[in-house]
C-alpha cells in the first residue's frame, strides 16, 4: 500500500506492476534513485498522493496500458480511467505514458483499446517511446502531439541475471550433445508464432540440433509440439538462474513476432552476447544491425531464414553475439537515467508542464 510522500524525493506511482516477470521497471526506477522514488499503484493511489501534497506535482507513469482493461473489458472502464487521469492532472499531477506496444499481444485490438490510447495521447504530458523505429510505427496508428514525444532507449539488463559458461549451461539443461541450440524465450503465445517456428525448424534442422521453447504458456493457448527430440519445452516461469543458463546454452535467439514495437527479449539476448534472428519489425530493427549483430528476414520467410542460419558456422553467430553485446553496452542505465531525470524534472519543477500540455 502506498503511504504518504517522503518529501526528500520526488515520488512516482507506476502501473501496472510487472516486476515479478520482467526486471524492466525495477532496473529503470533503481537508476533514478535517490532523486526519484517509485512505487506501484493505481491512478486512484496517485490521486490520493497528489491530494496529500498539492503544492507540487506527483508523477503517474503508465506502462502497458492494456492492463487497464483486464478484468473490466468495457468501454465504461476506459472512460472511468480517463476521467480519473483528467482529475489527477487537474489537481496538479503529471502523466508519463511509455508506449511499449501498439496492441495487446494476446488479444485483438478492440474499440476500448483504441479509445484508451486516444485518450492517453490527449491527456499524457509525456509520450515516451524507446526508438525512432517505434516512433515511426506509432505515428502511423496514433495521433501523437509532437511536443509531448520523448525518445529514450530501452536499457540493457546488465547485472539482472547470472552469467554461465556455455558448456556448464548445456550440461545442466541436458543439451550437451546438441550441435546447435536455438532459443525461443519468454511467454509462449500466438504472437510469437511457436507452431510455425517449430515447423520451420524441423524442416531444416539436423538430428543434433535443438529448438528450445522456455516460458509460461499464455492463457487460452496450449502449445502442442510434434514428438521429435529436436524440440525441447521448458514450460513455466523461468527463474533468473534458468534465464541465464538458457541464453548461455543458445547459439542464437529466434523471435518470430507477428508484431513488435519494442523487444525486451532482443535486448536481453544482446546483453547476454547472443544475437537474434527475427522479422523486419520496429522492435528488432532497434536492436539488430544485420548481418553484423543478427539477421532480419522479410515477412513469410521464416523457414528460409532459419535454414540459412542453421547452416552457418558457430563462429559466425558467436561473432554476431559479440557485436550485439557491444551495442547493448551503450544502453547503460546510468547514461539513460540522466535523460529520464531531465524529462521528469521538467514536469516537476517550475514552470510546471513546460514540456507537456499544462
């Protein structure tokens, strides 16, 4: 439960709280301390905190906005949320919206989601995107007021997971005899095309190659794999240790998204010095510099791209991983935090709202 504000720091209420499955928020807000402190909470919590200290703006940072709809599912719930957001701003609060995706991964983008995003474009003081690629894609779908847009890169995951030697990781995961190990990490859901990926892999892989699916299965989705030793499923939420082992064991990571505005999985792979094979989408264009640090394929070309990747020498992918790691190192949290602090301070120091809609 959020308590009264500590007047020695500027407070942020963030929503939703996904720290249990993704260290993105933990790493972001730790990098902003001690000038800013952040706690999870709802827009109602932010309204209460703003009322407690009306003399200065409280910050509400919205991330994956589809979480507003979970459990409600009606346009009225969107209206109520936006009304609360408007009241929060009218009482002096400031709103930052990080646009991670343009549509929910596991559902069709409905009218409620459209209304929510349109309202956020109007009400948010800052519209944050992670790359110019993401901005270009977002502009095609959303009416983004130019004066509100800020581009701050997605930080790397340095220090968030343990690092293992490849031989140790493969031994502990039962993959010691594999020639190639290809990793499909994270939540197993239709938007990552796991069925199509398995089919493409089996069409090209040798007897000693392995494709590893590792993650929790999405609700209302069950991945049924062919009975083939070349396909390996580690089902369930991966611990930090297993995330490190899985990436250490892999030759490369494959991310056959249907859509991706920002790809934390690609940045995580690069942090581990593993390169990515994936489709031509903003989230991967932001991370992959083909062919130097990974491979990008055109829509519908997964099987051909995977076949070509499996035929390449292991050393080629090792070198790509090295280049990916070098690029990921530039996503240093301390460096990026300085930009975040400038943006947030512009909202909380007089004159309030000079960069927003105030």
